[in-house]
C-alpha cells in the first residue's frame, strides 16, 4: 500500500504550544502516595519524593502538570494540605471511596514540580465550595507577604509567591458523578463570578473553564455554548476530556477513534466561534484538553473499592491500567490529533502520570518502570515542538464504526525552524500491509535522516512489567531514505514511527 504526502514549509497549521505535552496527577490511588511520594523508598529525597520516578518524569520534559484532581478536587479542602504534617487531617475522599492523609499538599507538589522541571496547573474546588475559598487559595499561592494569605504561606515555609498562572475553575462540572454537579447555567454563573474575582487579584492568570467530560455527555455541546455565554470574557480556555477503550476488542475501530476526538475538537472550536460572534468579541478562547488517555484495562478490578466494599483505604491500587502495544498505536494517533489541531488546542494533559492510568508505574519500595505508552508520549514531547505542518495525505482508508474512510496511515508533521529539523509521527493502522510512505518536502530540511525510531511488536497485547520492563520499546528504524527533496520509508503493519530530518 502506498501513502503520498506533501509537506510545504509555508503550509502550516499553527505554532504548537509546548503545553500540549502536559500531564495530570490526582490524589487518586497510588498516583501521589507510593507514586511520586514515598518517604521510605531507597531513592527518596529529603522531601520524601521518589528519585527514580522523578527521573522518568524529567526525561519526558513535561511543560506542566495539573493537580490535585480530577473528581477528587470537587470535595477537596486545599487548607488540609498545608502546615505541619502531623497536624493535617485525614479526610474521606468521596470521589474514589478512599481516605487521604494529606501528607502531600500544594507545597510539596509545587516543590516537586521544581525538581522535575515542570510548572503547576492548579484546579480549584467549585463542586462543594465556591468563590471565597477560590480567591483565598489563589492569594495563598500567589499573594504578597504583608497580607493574611501571603503571611500564612510564609509561616508554612515559603516566603516568595509562586506565581502559578494556570487555574482550572473546577473539574467536569457537567458530570452527575461529580460532588456538587451543576447545570450549565449554575456552573457558568459561578465560574464567571469566580474568574472575575481572580482577575481582580491578577489579570494575567490563565483561567480554564469546564467543558464536557466526554462527547457522549447528554448535555454536550449545549453545555459549552451556555457556559461560554456566561464566561467568554473572563476565561482563556475551555477544558475537554476524553478516554478511549477497546472493550469491544476491535482493533480497526479502536485505532480509528481519534476521528471522534477530532470531531469533538472541531465542534467545540465552532461553538467557541459561535459565542465569540454573538458577543461581537475580538478575543479568542482556546481548548485545554486536560484529560486524555486509554482507560479500560482496570475497570473490573476497581469495582470493589469504588463500590465501598473495602471501606476507606488509603492509596489503594486503583485505575492501574497495564498498557499494551496496541495502546502505543492509539496514544500515537491521539497525540497526532492534537498536533493537527494545534490551532485551537493549546493545553493538554495525559491523564495521568504515575500509577493511575499512567505511562509510569511503580512498586512500593521497589522499581519504577515505563509502560508501553510512555514512548509515543516521550517521543512527541521531546521532538514534537515547533510548527504543525498542514500535510496533504493521500492514502487508502477503511470504514470503521466511528468514521468512514479512515486513512491507514495517521501522520502529523512538525517543523522546528530553531533547531533546523522536521519530524514526522506516523502510525500504520493496517494489520498486515506495509505502507510505502513517500513525502515530498518543499522548503523543509531534507538533507539526512537524523533519527528514525520504530515501535512494533508481534503481539498487540505485549506489555512492559517490573520483571520485563523493555518488552515494548522504540528501536532504531532502518530503510528510510531521503534524496531530491523526497523522503521514503516503509511503515511496517501495526507500527508507530518517528522520523526526524535535518538539512
Ligand atoms: O482521571 C480519572 C478521572 O477521570 C478524573 O478524576 C476525572 O476528572 C475523570 O472523570
């Protein structure tokens, strides 16, 4: 099978905001406790943060990490996580039917962000709480000393304001499962008044209002319209979430699901434009896709805890999906969609980062390792920075449940003028046919192949484990070549590829 692609330096989609390679950490399961934090671990630093995990995170070069939830945030009191540890209360977490010692709070999280070279994106509880605690929280984090909240922060060990810019106004407020679930009008009004108060404190904050939790939600896309009608002037981004699964065990359909993702992004982008037109506004609001991933492998085993059959355990194993090679292909396609829609998606977070539906797994007092899905995320985060190219792709397609004529090759291209590279990320969705890829390069680096990484495996269900952590890893690709401004490569059936060109 042949795929012909044309890439031109001047046919671009948008500069890619580095923050589309963000991640998410929630007080959920073992994401925090025995994930990033485990005081007794042999690699723990003086703050009790695991050094082995921090290194794997650092390697990903993540621009920002969202915290502390998720569903958890909708009943969270941020004040529980500040001050001396021995005075912090243990609380029941209504979202996940667990308890939380609050040994980690916002100080520990932001300090950890510094050690892994990332920036925090903080979420505010607009489920069980309201405007007043929101402004107090923001003042505690960013306010000057000489005022109540700044002085309290100082007395807890941090004199200088942190200057956190990204603030989520609640989480999934459209979801009936959310503590403090609201209608679009109720939420829209609260979010707008909260945003106005936060802006009165600091007009340069970047505020994210909740969109839909999924495109299957019955209130989608009216939710977006209503919420934006209330908040358009006061916010910068609208948040979307989407999780993917192959419960139906249909790989062709599974690997076509990013068509639905792109439809979702397209619809919300149009809704933003609709509200902008109604408001006669010059201002643009963008999309923060702050939860995305594959999530289904662990659903059965989680049921007991979520149903309350185990009481209120502290940091139990929850949402510990073990990802396989098939999920590598899926994650590759999802990230390609974000690159292709970099004109409207400016922030995105893989959900989540450690242990909980995550690319990094740990054992308490034991090893930390990379799941299969670590690698497409790693390669895109490291090498997908620059300007997204508007590739013209001609390739046979197939009809799937979610969309018709889904091309067998899913491909995205990034031109980085600063370092003189062009990088292609491609997934061959075909089970048995090699794709002969030909890319015409116009005004783009076409001197030599600087790197070619391939992830493939004979079994779609192959996984990485503590005992066998390198079963699915990228390997050096062979056979790609470039001459006369044309790149040629053979994409093996069911494979993920990254090809990087320099002048
Ligand atoms: O990431 C797991 C959960 O998925 C989050 O807590 C919630 O926001 C979403 O439903």
